[in-house]
């Protein structure tokens, strides 16, 4: 559910000390209905003015959405400080956004006819300009906008200040640099400043530069402003990119990942480590579990002989792990699972988690960690709505713990995650407890985002899931190729996070795997091998996608497939492994 946004500009005057309310509503935007027949003074990434459809008058904006662009159009205007404003627009199309750069925003997932969006905001102390924007979403087709209005008093004119530069785009990257290009500003321009947050990264006279001195394998977000002797323009919208130089973990281009029941049999029988076939590239030992929900003290107890009659000794187990690693395989400890609830509610629990997980890794000489927090391990407290800056202790402490483990073991530490769709893709519709919903929805997003530079593979469990809304505005149901295509495309393209006004950036294809049950007894949503491979061919090659259009484009580097579990696959005659290992090896 989404809360209806109520315009409260008039009430703010009485509630906020020192905030001025406009004496009357004046639209201070220029060419607000696009009736000039041109885009000026809007700065747009593509798009055009059209005569149909138009809500009023004879023209409207058609946003230039493509597979690689949201088609943003922006305009910067002068405003008064400490003043309440109302921004509105009539929009039409799928996934249309309206907002203030760096501030309030709103959106609609689908508007078959012109629908009004409205958002209220208050300028800050000393603020003299704002940039308002409209945009759609990757691959969703053109959006339309008309009768845009910013109601409130105009600010003092700033004659001579340059216009906002055109939207920046990232170009070539190296281990320590990212190339940028942007459109020229209007007016007299002395030069351009490239910002990362509030820090000036480069000052140049042209409309492009290469930002250097960056760390290898690091993500960066930049904005650009023009300046002259009179002053500086408002900043452009952001552009994000990542340097190269990421450490080679030794994984094959397309990997087969499987969970091994190392501490229980689960009805499928015990598989000795030495008997795991060489096809499995990552082997996740299931599971390390806490001594209590909030202790953070994780223990890994191998399956007892009373349950697993053929269990090997610790010495044989470790020797088999070493043999796998000598073949280039990765063996990880997986923490959590269905029964292992882990809530790091305190700093003490965080520190216990780091100590105890380190002890397991060191005891068995493992390559890293798989985070399989399910159930009620992760949740979001009321008011924690910005996934980029979480405040809920169980989230903050987990991120801190993972960073500590990564720092301790270095660049080759393998970190994977296996969240359910409820904790990732459902965050597109609902985030935390907003609107009275479940406060666990989307709760993995801040963890994934914080660890994106250190994350080896995210393999969301595309099973045991209800229907999930995809980027096409349609609900997708598990068990067929369509579900895997839509869910994986969301992780690759990124997606708006519910009604928070924030967008979760997508991951690199080499960080993405598809999670599947190995057989019908392993979990709800088993997908026949032919449909699994149809989904992969769509995602990797753009073939066999059916009616679905990839918003994130093709992903030739898609990491591969994960399954629950190696034991269940053996129980059913290795159908998963025998079907998918040669298929993955045959991909480009």
C-alpha cells in the first residue's frame, strides 16, 4: 500500500517556526506546459515536445526513455529560503517520477490517462534555487507530462549565472579512473565543477573529464555544475559508475552453486564432502546457527552419526575441503537458514558474530561466508525509509560485521547472499512497515547496497515466494521462465523502492545468480530445466524472453545458478547438475 501524498504547504506555515508560506500560488516554472513547442529551458536526456497526447493546450512533453536512460527532464529556478512550495504535474505512462533533486519526490507505477502527481517541500536556510525533475524508468517506453507547476514565490533573479549542464554520462573506466561527459550549459560559462557529494573532484573548461585517483573496484556517484564570475549553477542529476580492478576470485565465468547439508540430513541423505561432484563451483555448508536469536554467537555443528550414518571424520572433512580448493572450488559457511534466526541487535552481538564466524572459517580453512538470513532476522524499524542510510540496529550491525570480516580476510574473501524475494524484489512495492505492512519487506536492500563493492554473488531464492510485481507493472508467479527473467532483471536494472523516493541501483551481472530448488521436494517453485535455461538465454542473450522486455539489457556475464540443494539433487539422480553444468559451460 502506498500512502496518499497530501499537499500541506499551507499548514507548514503554522507548524514550522521561521518557515514562510507563499501569499499566493504562482507557477514559477518557464514553459511549464511546453506550449512554446520546444524543450527550452528544460534540460532533457532525449525526449521531445508532442502535440498528442496533451492534457491542455496544444503540446506536452514526451520523455525520451530507452533501455539505458530514464529520459529525465529538469529545470532549475530561483526560490526563496525557508519557504513552502508545492510541485505538481499531470503525467501519463508507466513509472513516471516527479521531484526535487536531492529532496522530495513522488511517482506512479501506471497512469493510463493523465494523472496528477503532487509533492510539497520547504526550502532550506540560505537556499536560492531548486532543480525539479521528471523522468520515467528504463525500458518502459515514453512517458508524457503536461501542466507542470511549482507554486510559490520566485527568488531574486540571478542574472548571468550559467544554466544547469546537460545530464552527465559515464564513459571508459580503469582501475583508478572514470570518464564523464555532459551537455554544455547555457549562458556565459567559465568552467565546470565535478562533484562527488560535496567534494569537488575536478574543475575543467570543457564538457568532459576523467576523474582519477580513485580506488580500484569502487563505486562513485557524480554531479556537475557550471560556474562563472557571477556564480555557480545548480547541480545536474547524479551519474554512477564503478572502477575496474576487482580481484579475481577464481570463479568460472558461469558458476554452479549448491548448498550441502553439512549439519543435518533433511530426508535427502548425507553427502560426504569428498563425494560432491566436481561440477559444483561454490559449496555452501548449511548451516551455522546462533546459540540464541540475539547472541550473535554462531556455531557450526557437523551432522551427528545418529542422523548421518555415513558422516566422515573432521579430519576427512577438512582434507576433502582442501582437495576441492585445490581444484579451484570455493567452500563457504552459510549462516542462518530457515531455523537459524540471527538478530544482531547490539554491538556485543555484532562483535560475537565476527569472532565466532571467523573461528569457523579458520577451523575449516573456508573461502568465505554466505548470508542466508530468513524469517525474522532482518527487519526495519519505523521511520527507517532510506536504504542508503539505514538506522535499524539489526541492519547496521550486520553491515558492520560483514565489513569487518571482509577487512580481516582480504580481497579474495568470497561473500554471497541468498535472500528470499520478500526481502529484495518485494521492496519495489513495499519497504519496511510503511503503510502498515510487514516491516521485513525489502530489508536486505540496505545490506546489499552497503556491501555492493564486496559482494561476490547475490542469488535470490526464486522459490517459496508469492507473486511479485516486476518492472513491467505485472505480477509474476514462480515455477516458470517468466518469474526468473523478471526477478533477475530487477536485480540487474535496479528499481524504485516503494514510496520512499529512492531507487535501488542494480548490480553487475557477474554478481547475480538465480536461486532454484533442485527438485520438487526441495522447495515450492521447482522449475523444469528447459524453462530455467530459457530464462538464462533471455537474460544472457536476449533470446526467448516471451512478452517480457529486459529493462536492464542483456547480461552476458550473469554468474550462474544456485540450488537448494546438492543433497536433494543427488537424491533425484543429479538432474539439476547434469542439465545445467554443460549448459552453463556452453554459454558465451
